[in-house]
C-alpha cells in the first residue's frame, strides 16, 4: 500500500482557509454552540493533526494561528512525500488511515494495488469514513471523495 502525504503548501493553504472560516463563524450572530460546531468543521483536519480536539473553539483558533505563523513548529517533515506500508502492519495502517495518529490527517491518498479478479478493470476501491461522522473532517473526506466518482457501490460482509 502506498500513502501520499499532502504537500506542505497545500496543508498551510488549507489551514489558512480553515482559520478564516473559523474566525468568521466565531464573529457571527449564531449561538455559541453553533459557532463552535462551525469552528470544529472548519478546522477538523487540523484539530486532529494537532491533537487539540478537546480545546475550546477560541483555543483551537489561537493554536492554529500560532502554527500558521511559525510553520516550522508543525513538526511533520513528510509533507509531499510517499511511503510504502505493508498492509499486514496493523499499527501503521491504523496510524495512517484510521485517525489513530497525526499522519491520518495529512494523507492525501492511499493506493492499494493487487489482483481483484471479480472486479471490472476500471473499478477502484475507495475506503471512506462515512457520513454523519462525529468528526466533521471525516465527513468532509467522504463528501470530497463522493464528488469525484461516477458511481458508488456499497460492499458489506
């Protein structure tokens, strides 16, 4: 399995955009709860990456602003690179794909190749977290993937 990490430039650009949306949410006239939900949605990927999901919306914004103003403090050096991971290594797979580590929030793409004789050659398997997830970032990942495909097939046991 090959994972490709998002580029540093794209990460910082999306962080900047997310901060703008989060600050707009806090300055609006909606309830504090609604504003907090909008901040969490805007900064979803980053709250997971930085491990700050338990903080208040204002603290999340301030933390992310600090990282944006000093990108060296982010502490991840794999931006824009690819890495091979053995599918048998459950811990590494979970760290990169199951949001059990910060790397899951910077994986741009994961490619799993092999022989799948029952499938048509043009079919691709896309593992998506689902919709209405408690983590807004995971829902956004699913919605983004769905917007790129011509059709969906649900595979169950």
